[in-house]
């Protein structure tokens, strides 16, 4: 199976080198044959995919093709898909067939994509290693003893393994960017409000944002184009025009001011990652950018602040899983209390329970001011750090993660060490900003991610900066040893 990008597939479909049905069948065959090594899919939908592919081929013949007509992709199993199980990698939703499509799913379908299936993730998107899934851990195609990152680890592994050219992800604290970094991919977390959250199972509503994951910045632009825009069904979606992202890829970057936060090069950073990031900054200098040292002084507070706010919101969002309305229900409940208690005790995994307990505690009267209100105040300070920085720079650059992919099992029993993996990504969600991770080298055969953070709603500059770097580097073109 060739290492296709979406742009390659569109060219092949236009030139009639292959039909959507043929390319879709190739991916379905690859999934059937190889996904046992990675566990990147929870549900594969071959019949539906082939029907969609045939419809796409007809649309292309009739001249009514949408922008992504006939391109097969996968959806993170957190997006509701009508008629197809939407599990969020939880026993709680193992039997849940969504009755409607998420806006992201619907918009991509309108653009003509074919859905191969639903990818694995950490349960309810809580995790950084894809080890908390009810359906088992996912393996990294660069090194199958290592995690692919999380929570969108299934999407990342599927792409890196060559089982899908691209996929959707969601990012609450780094879940698009961190797995993209660990699997050698390009992944974009859009500005909060850019992409509708309607039909995306809620984890922490003020932080969650859906976005694209693919091999290249160009493919991210193509996917974001279809996903982005106002949706009256999500009251936090912004009614702003959506720029032409692909046209923006060649935006002139000379004179671009790139800020490098000194706090992102602290002790915990792997020295080989630090030097790969320095080398990529040199490339940007050659491209005419100006590199400036900046400070984001509240960086060290981002992880503790997030681990109050995200669990607090999660504890409220997850109260809907009560065994009454949908999802898992315990056997033979004695009474209503027993129904609630046993359903939730049996249906949720350990990490989800830990978050519900922390969140409920932080919101309880007597602790609300000490924890939740304080965290909200710190969130404002973090946002102000970025506002201050963006007065003198156009984008901010640094590593996506402090370490490359770590071994399966290495951090799962130590939640705090696991939480620190998101030290460079979490502040971006707290501030609602867009950010992209792109491949910037390797250490001991494992990919390194460069993170670029932008101003609110300025995804265009991030995509352009990533794309132009990818015209001068080939990290993103390397194929994982485990890929098919
Ligand atoms: N790893 C972070 C967490 O566990 C972020 C997850 C995410 O972005 N969904 O909460």
C-alpha cells in the first residue's frame, strides 16, 4: 500500500488512476490484515464504506463531486456516527448506536469523504497513551512496544500504519498534537469555537475541540476546510468567515516573528528533542523568519490548573451516564440508588473514575473557592501570558512533548508523570488558541514533534508555517517501520 496523502488520493481519483471503491477496498483490506498489530480501530464499517465509495465514484462521474469526494478517512470514536456504534472507548457506551451524526462527521460527509470506521482512544479521551481504552491499548507503528500517545492514539496509529490516510481527532489538553508528535504526523487543534462540538461526546466542554490529523499540513488544511465554521447547534461555535486554508498555505512568511518561550526548554525536556527543535528554528530563520526569545511565566501552573478544570467539567458532563437513558446498565438493580451506583462502578474505567472523584471534590461547597475558582483565575493569567506574547510575535514555537513515545505500561500506574507529558500542550487549550504539531526529526528511531501556536482564529499562519517547513524537510514523508 503506497504511503498516500489526501492530496495524492484526490489526484489519483481525478486522473482516474483508481476509483474510490478501489482505494477504499485497499484500505479495508489493509485494516483487516494488519490492524491486529496496532488495535487502532474499535469498529470498521466495510459495507458502509464501500457504499459511500460507490456513491462518490458516481458523483465524480456526474460532475457533482465535493472537495474530498471519494477520500477514505477514519473518525475518532468520540464523534457520533448515525447507525454506527459510538463507544468513546468505554464499556459505558459499548452498546450505544448513535442516532445522529456529529457536525464534523456530517460536514466531512457532505464534502464526500468515505468513512472506514471508528478509531480507538483513551476512555472518554482521558489519557496521553491510549492505554485507558476499554478495547485495549494501541501500539505505535514506529515501535510496537511503545504507546502512540493519546487520547487520539487510534487515529494517529492508523495513519502512521498506513491503514487510513487521515483521521479526525479531538484535543482537550493535547490529544491531537501529542499523538501526532509521537507517531510522526501533522495534527491541528483549531481555535476553540472554530469547529463545532455538536455530536462530539463531551469531556471538558470549555477545552474540547475537534480537528484534523494527517501526514501533511496540506491535508490538514483540506480537512479543516470541510470541518470548520459556525453551527447553530453549538452555542460556543463562532460565527466567523472560514478562510481558504489551502490557498493560505503559500502565504508569504518573510518577516514572520516566531517567539520561543524559555519555559519550554526546561529541565524535563529530552536533549535530543531540544536540539531537533533548535534545528527547525534555524530552517525558519533561513526562510526569513525572525526568532525571538519570549516568556510565558505561568507555564508551570498549566498542568495543575487543567487537572482541576478538566475533571470538574468532566464530572458534570459524565453525570448523564446513569444507566437510565442509554448505554450500560447493571444487572438486576435493587433500587434506583443501586442502579446508579453499580452502573457507574461497572461501566467506567479507573482513570475516568479518578477524574470524576477529583472533579466532584473540586466543585463541592467548601472546596470550590480553594480549587475551582483559583484554577479559573490561573487560567486567566495563562491566557494573559499568551496575549502579552502575541503583542510582539506572530506565532510561538517549541516542542510538542518533553519525551518521545514511551513504553507501554511505563507510566500508566503513575498518573502524575503521565499528566506531565502534556506540559507544552495544555496551556493552549486553557487559552483557547490554535496550535499544530508537525514532524521535526527523530530520536532513537522515534518521531519528534514541533509545536507552533497561533493567535485566535489564525489557523492560516500555522498551516502556512507548517507547510513551508514541509517543503524543505522530509520528516513527514518517512514511513514507520510497522506501516503496511
Ligand atoms: N492527556 C490529557 C488528559 O488526559 C488530554 C487529553 C485530551 O486532550 N483529550 O486529560
